[in-house]
C-alpha cells in the first residue's frame, strides 16, 4: 500500500520488481512506471532470479516474504553473480533480525511497508546514482584502455587521463558518502529501538534525566528507562565491548530482546532475575567465543523503598543518601560471555536516596585537559550537581574529545511540599499567562542579567503557549503545522481563544536553597489531555531541528537548566539556577 503521491521525472533505469501479492504488485506498478524508464515484474523470488539472469535489470526491488524463494535468499543468489547491482528490500517487518540479515546480504536500502512514495523515490534515486557511478567507472576503464592505444597523441592522452582521474575521485567521494549514509541509517535504527520513557519526567518527587553520546556513528552503548508500573521503574545500560559494526550489532540484539520482554511483562509482578535470566539465555547464542558484554540493570521500587542492582562489570552506581553521604555500589559480577549462567543481585532494603547516577565507562575513562582522568572529578561533580546538565557541562568543560561512548542516567529526588512561594490560576489566555510571566521575571531580576532573563522569558512563554494551544485548546502538532503551512494559524488561534473555555492553567513557583545555589522551580499545569511524552521529548534530545514536534520544548530546555513533564504530559516543571544577587 502506497501512502502519498509526489511528481517526478522518470529515471533511465531498468527495474526488476518482485512482489507476490497481486494487489500490492498492481498498485505499486502504477507508481513505479512514473519513476523508471523500463519495468520488469516477477511474482516470486525464483521467477525474479530467472528474470535477473535473462533480462539484465539495472536495479532490483523485492519483497522479503514470498513463496518458492524469499527476497533475501533471492538476493543472496544474485550477489553471487553480481556484487554491485543495487537491491532494495521491502518488508512489513521491522525487527532487528531482518535488518541484520539485510546487512549480511549487502542490501542497498531497506524499506518498511506500507511504503511512502517519497521514501520509495529516494531509494530509487540512490539506486540510480549507484548505477550511474558504475557506468561511469566502466567509462573510466574504457578510457584507460583507449589511452594504451593512443600513445602517439600525448597531449590528447594526458587530457583524457586527467578527466578520468577526476571522475575516479568523484566516484571515491560518492562511495565514502554512501557508506557513511548507510552507517547513519543503521544508527537511526538503533536510536529507534532505544526505549527511554523517563527522560525529562518529574514523578513521585523524582527528576529523571538521561544523556547519550556515541563516539562513532555506530555505537556499542545502548540504554533503556521504563515505568514498570506506578511507583516502580527499571533502568539499564548495555556496553558491548569493541567498536563499530560488531559492537553495534551486539548492542542492537541486546536491547531488542530486553525491550521486548520488558514491554510484554511490565507490571507489579515484574521480576528482575527472571528478565536477566531470559536475556542471558538469549545473548549467549549471539556472542562470539572471545566476545564480552558489560551491562547494568537497576530496578527501583518506591512502594517499598527497595533497589535491586545487577551489575556485570560496569562502573559503580553513585548514590547520595538522605544523610548526604555518597555511596558507591560496585559490581558483583564479571562481564557477560557466551558461557555466563549465574549472577548476583545487590539488594538495598528501606533505602532512600537524594540523587543517583548510573553511567558507562566513557564518563570516567575520558582524559581531562590536564592529563588526568575525569574519574578523579566524578564524585565532586556528582555531589555538587542538582541536574544532569551540571555533570555533563563540567564533563565537557574539563575533558578533551571523548574516547568512548558515554551514557548517563540521573535521578534527583526533590519533595516540593511546603516550599511553594507563589501560586496563580488563570483561564485559557495567552495574555494572562504573559502577565504572570512578567511577575515571575520581576521577582528574578535581582539574580539574572539581561541575557539570562531573556532566556527564561523565552522558555516560560514557550511552555505557557504549549499549555494554552496544545493543552487546554487541544490543538494537535499536525493540525498546527497544516494551518501554518496554509497561512491560517493566527486567525484560527484567535477564534479558538475567543470561544468559551472553562479550563484553567495553574502556575506555582518555588525558590529553594540547594548548597550554595538558589534554584527557581516553576510548575505549569493545564487541564488538557496531555501528549505522548516519551515520543515528543525524545526529539528534545536530538540535534535534528527539522522535526516540527517538540521544537518549542527543545528551545525552552536549552534556555533553562531543565524542562520536565509528568507522564500524562499536562504538567511542565521548569528549573532555573538563579545564582547570586546581581
């Protein structure tokens, strides 16, 4: 099934299209004829292999699941005959096993059904570029052969050689870009598999934060944060030893299995031992004889104030207790190997904490600018930190370029009960919110310079605007984008604001003294239906600003010391360090 339509000029390509489903074959054929100059159709993999041999197509586009010979097996046979021909694979399945098999076969592009015309067109254009480059290579080789027969015309031969070398250089540049693009696509797949339900969440008096920075495009580090059920949370970090594709494949395999079991078995009967036993049974069959895997799993039960930690040779968990002391909970288990069976669980009963940091060794093994390791500064950085941004900022300031993947999970417990400074209740009004915003900024003027004041003003406005338009008015992100594209949004918003609306917005401010810092906390609660927090806030962590959803929240987060939401998505918490009086 094809989702959208775009106009394009046909490419000079002979395409072999292999699809067993007659309806999909017919529907796709109509669109493919607009993109390629010649189309050959086969109804199964065996027929596709025979047509490849007899009709010499430029490009192959095939489904995976087919009778007689499936798409991947057909591609394997074709690869024995032709290592260069572009092959585009389509599948309704998006699990990592198909991705890994496709990488092994040497598939050029992997498309997920239902296929969008835009993505199909992009895949065909990539294939066209490859075919064109292959033809260019043949031209280069032909030119070189001609040079051997034209030694008597030196100047002409030299010019042809120069042109050929330029084309060869262009070909090498394209190949480098192509391989980089494939790695980037694999990394996007890895990021998609990562489940981070708790980053930028404030719940049960806990601020949850994560930081994830791979060293290379393909990362051996992966992580997950899960809300198992009310008051119970699960965190893990996987560190596949080694670098590049091998470590990335192990990492993808690991988190795919863990996430599948977590999503299937979450609830009050969740058992960390059962989960890890299942993972060990799975991963031992995936690891090479000499391969090792480091990992840490942490289950937090706030009903019982109980923490269960299973650490396989990862750095210790840092915890600041209620009494202010910092404790390191070290690993009780060696790395995971294919022969690993048993493990020890570190259990902390009736255990309250103020802060907690779980991290990979990329944090502690990175060299500082003065030559020592950041490990020597980790405890002091953790002790003085109020948010994860504090640790990350100090890490970036003190160190050179990272030498490894770096992953951090940070929990900060803060009970706001009886610490309220001011409260406001307004209707669904942007003007009223701006009035409250001005009052808050006036109260902060003694602490902030003009730049910081402007940044806080921008962040408050973005969060307040979200509470009005996306919260109480219920305008969706897709709806807003369509109205903006058509130039109708301002008028639509004004009409909605003039309608009767009984929903309110509540703004509470808190001013706390934390060690030597004055911390301003602003809570904005609307009465809307909220939004999918995990999906939108995942975009806040991305460096890609092309996505419309979450852009305002990302800007607000960058202009403060942190933006956090509740699980429902209708309460935002803004953190801003005020510093000393100006």
